[in-house]
C-alpha cells in the first residue's frame, strides 16, 4: 500500500467511528457518502487491486 492509501484508510476508520456515535440519520447518511467517496478515491489509485 502507498502512503496515500494509508491516509485514506485512517480517514475511513475515523469516519466509521464518528458514524457509530451519531444518532441523526441525515448526518449518518452524509458520513456514509464520505466513506464511499474515500473508498472510491482509494480504488482509483490502484485499479488493478480489488
């Protein structure tokens, strides 16, 4: 893994922890969208890996 992937993984884990603590459904949905965006960025960096 590259350094960028490591940073993205850290952000993803952070957002997952924050999501668990939230009770507002709109906020939870937005956090899920952010996680999906970060995962897409990570996948775009290494398209050969699945």
